[in-house]
C-alpha cells in the first residue's frame, strides 16, 4: 500500500486530512509536516511513496509545496485548483483523495465567516444527489476543544448488511410502531419500513428529513422529541437510537426531560434501543485530556460539545453523550425507564466483531 506524508500548515485542516485518509483501505499515513523544513526532514526519514502537500506553507508562504518535489518522488497538492498538474498520482485511491480534500480547504477558507445553518442536511443532500456512494460528501464534526472528525456521509445510507453488529442487534429487536430518533438519511427507517414496521423518522435537520422522504420514508417529523411530544402523536412501541444516537440524551442534566418526553409517547412496556460508546476506552491523549476537563467542569467525561460543519455552514453547538452502562444507570434513576439489558463492552457480554468500546442499551418503560 502507498505510504503517505501529509503536509499542511493549518493544524485543523491537516488533522482532518489525516483522519480522512486513515479511513481509506490501502493507504498508510506515515507522517505529517507543517512547513517545508519539516516536510523535507519527514521525506528523508520516512521515504514515502506519496506526499500530499499544500503549495503555500511556511517559511515564505509561496511555493514550498512545489519546492518539496525532490528526488523524483510523487507529490500531490490537492489544496489549490490552479496547480492541477501537481495533483496527478499513479495511485487511483490517492488521486481520488486529492479531489476530496478540496472540500476541507474550502472549509478553511470560510472558517472565519461561518453562519448558522443546516450543515448536516446539506452534507446528506449532496450524498443523496450522488446516489449515496462513498467518497462524495463528508461530515465534519468539530468538538469544543478544536478536535475535528471527518466521516464519509455514505455511512448514513448503508443497508443492514453493511451495518455494525450493534446496529443490527438494535434493528432486529425493534417491534411494533417505531420512532427512529436522529434518523439522518433514513437508513434505519427505510429498513424498518421494508420489514413491515410502522415507522416515523424524526430529525431536527430539514435536509435530513428531505432525504428521508426522497428515499421513500412515508412518515417523517422535523423537530425534536419535545416538538413531537407536543403534537400528541399515536404512541410508539419502540424508540431506536442507532449510530451512537443514544448520545442525543445530551448529558446527565438534559437526559431526564428527554426520557420523560419519550415516556409520554410510549405504549405500556415500550423499549428504547440505542447505541453508544464507552468514552474511556481510549489511549489518545487529546481525548483523555478532554474527558478529564469535562469532569473538572462537573460534566460526565463523555459529554461532548459538538457542532457539524459544511463549508460556511455550521449547526449550533449541542451536547452529545458517550457513557458507560454504570453512568447510564445513574441517569435513568429519576426516570420511568430501567435498563433491561446492556450488550457489548462493559455490558452483559462482549460480542465478537463489535467496534471497540461500542455497546447497545435496551431500556424498558416501567409500570
């Protein structure tokens, strides 16, 4: 596989590019550089097959990326449209990535003039317009400490055979009338509808709901669970929160009101089936520092403060919770829900093949 060095002086953009490439099979990111001297040193030390570089970097901010084309090595510079010849590589996967990361550069250009908008919906609509295929639209998830995650939006269009084991576990246990909370592109709603469930897809994003409707979801609702509860819908048997969407509980202080709203729309014996992550299963120092800072502020360690970005659009900041079964049990105490099962890491059993740290909670309405 090609060994790649990424050179970019903007740390946020560089981090996004690294994460983007690390998610592609057959590419090995072996190093990073932030200026011409560090790029030359990395090339000499690591002997990469491909260098993905910005053109204008320190120390002069002019043509450092071009100067770096040494020793006949392949250099690809995806960051400027006027240097198209420099983007050519012999490896199709790297050439494709060269085009993809232009979106990250555009995001950097607009970063100082972000406006509130449906960034998530725009990403999903772009992916839908391309047929839901990988490599077209990417979701940028920014954490309050500046950490940036880059994820292919095609995952929101995946069919059940391509889901994680945790998602399939939740899907297979959904019965009766179902509310799909945080429906995204409707991957769960479409599948549930196809197997005969009466399902409502709920999402705060208008673009998301538009995509769900285009994909044939018959019943949708744009808004929060509180908005839906106020509309007094027909009651539900199952609430699904796939794709780690148990995180929409927000935090220890927000979750009880959220759970009471669901209880008000639930039939006797209703269940919530949701996925989340154990945030403490990491060795990443940035993540560990973030967890510790959260605890210092009196929040749960895994209570993330996030927003979604796409070019000049950004959603409002929101809380998204990753937690352990023990933490979730404490959150449930003042609510009418009890945890009847916890499957996966730290839960009743570890399922082989499940993503590291991911687990599924089954909550049952008491009484």
